[in-house]
C-alpha cells in the first residue's frame, strides 16, 4: 500500500507540472558519426536531431504504447501519415528505414505526445569561397566579411505547423593587438568570436595590425568532423588606438607639500603617444591653457618634452592618425600658484638634523636668488636654487650666533615677483664652535 501511495503522489506531481510520468523516450543512432541533438524544444515537445547520412540510421521508441501506431509529418502533426516497417524488439519499437526532413511520433498528436525531427546534415552542408573583408564597412571601427556562400536552411516544423530554422554558428579569428596597462604597451592577441546565423552580417572589432581573417564552421559540421574554413587575403589595418604615457618632473616646496593643489612649477613633462605602430602615420601634440584663452601651440612627433613655467590649468591633447583613421586623447595638468615664506631663526650646530639649515618654504618659483649678509653688510653666502639653503657656515666654519640679514628675489609661475628682506637669528649654545 505504501509503494502504491508514493507512486500515486508521483503521478499527481508530474501531471501538475504539465507532463506525463510515462513520457516516451526516443533514441537516434546510426549514420556517419554520432547523431547530434541540435534542439530540445520542451514547449513543443519536439527534439531536432542531425544525422550525417541516412545509412544505418534507426529510431527507437521506449515508453507506454510501444505497440501503438507510428506516424510521420512533414509540416503539421494533424496531417501525419502512418509509418510502416516498424518492428518490435522487446520493450522497444524500432524503425530502420528513416526519412529526413520530417518528424516521427507514436499515437495521436495530443498534449503528451513527443516528437523527433530528423535532418540529414550531409544534404545541407554549406560552402563559402572568395572570402574577403567588406570594403563598405567602417575600417576605423569594425570589419564585416563578404564572399560567395551556399548555406542551405536547416528547417523544421513544429507540431502546429510553424516553420523554424536551426541557427548555424561560425567561428572567426584574426590577429590584433591589445593594450596592456601594466606594461604600457600593445601586446599581440588572437581575436576570436562566434557568429550566429549569417556569417556576413556580423560587425567585428577592427584589427590593429595587418592580418588574415579565418572563418570556420559550422558547429554542426564540427561535430561530424566535416568542419571547413575560408581565409581572406592579407588585410591592411588602418584602425588606430593610442594612449598617453606622461612623466612629470616637478619641484615642490618641502614645507608646502600639503598646501594648495597642482604641480609646483617649473614642471618638466615628457609626453609619449603609445600607439599600434606601425599603423599610425602622424602624431601631433597640442598644449593650451584652459582659462587664459592663449592660442594653442602644436608640436609634431610621437614624443614631446615640455616645461610648464606658468600657473594655470592646462590640457595636453594627443592626435594620432593613419591614412584613414584618427583618434584623440588628452590629459589635464594643473600648475599651482606661487608662494614664498622665509623663517626668522635657525640653530646650526645645536641639534644636528633639526632646524640647522636656513631654508625658505616655497611653491612654483621659476626664478630665485638669495643673499646672506653680516651686520657690516658683507655678503657671506648666496644660492640660486629655492630648494637649497644656508647651513650657517662661512668658509667651512660656523659663523658666530647673532643677527644676520637676507635679501631674496624670486619670480612665481603666476608672474608674481617677490622681494624679501629681513633679519635671521642664529641661535646656538655657548659651547658650540664658532668662527667669524
């Protein structure tokens, strides 16, 4: 009783799910190579099988009603005709003389009937010749193939009589280049993709180097070992891709590193256009200030060295092109406004490494000159680099503690001119070595 109860529950669950627990099972065998289940269409309860030649192909049916009448339709299940030549082999009924381009089923075409459609792929093999890149496609963005093709439709009909077509899938491959951010260079790459349906309808990314394009297919032919391919003549690439590689050598005031934004002038910049050489035939750089309205200055060449002397917001634009295509890119550079601060005391020789050099705090100075004088007006030290300073020595010996005087002249990247004058106190313990 318990086993019967469980079986009844299983039957009810299957009926609620919309299919019979006594679902028929079809097996397709024979032909040249293993038959391929190309489509299992559950809503229509239809399977589409491909065979390679009909020699030795047989259908085997397993399930309730194995002794029932076999039928076959070519367009609609209601127009099916009886099938003869079916033999019984134990629990199976078998048909050894199978036709292609039609569907088989057992019994009546109702909601539980399962159908199996047979296509002889050997009668629908495709051929493609004279493959080449379509000249009407946009060579800067994509390529499309063209050629002569015979691609018969793999058509089948649903039980309700709706014509459908199996989709062929082709593989395409060609050489190209791919940008590698880690190495800042283009690396060789084999591009590969699949084209479903018409192999001449797909738009593929334009290759970045000269290459042949290979079309192979289709997936059904690959299954049967019948795969064939066609290759285009060598395609000359014209598509361009380029990236900006920039190196800045900037000067920053040590005490002003966190003040303001932008780079401290003068800023030496090295610009390099990294492109899919040798396709590009020209390179051009354009540098302009976005606020002043100054006339942009253009420079030819793949690389450019440029020094930013003035404060402002700049754009460096790169234009790279071939005989047909052009790409552009740009980067923004901000050069900070200037600043200059002068300390009023330091202590050379007191605590080595701590406040023992008289240095200014600065930002974006493009010209600088500093002078140190003693109380008699004698110049005892001078320097021209704002990053430099005075270590409190004269002729290699520490000067006596006391008051000294400085004059500093400088010009900022923003055009501001500085003239700083004042006194500087040298603070030192009495036992520190001093020499006038």
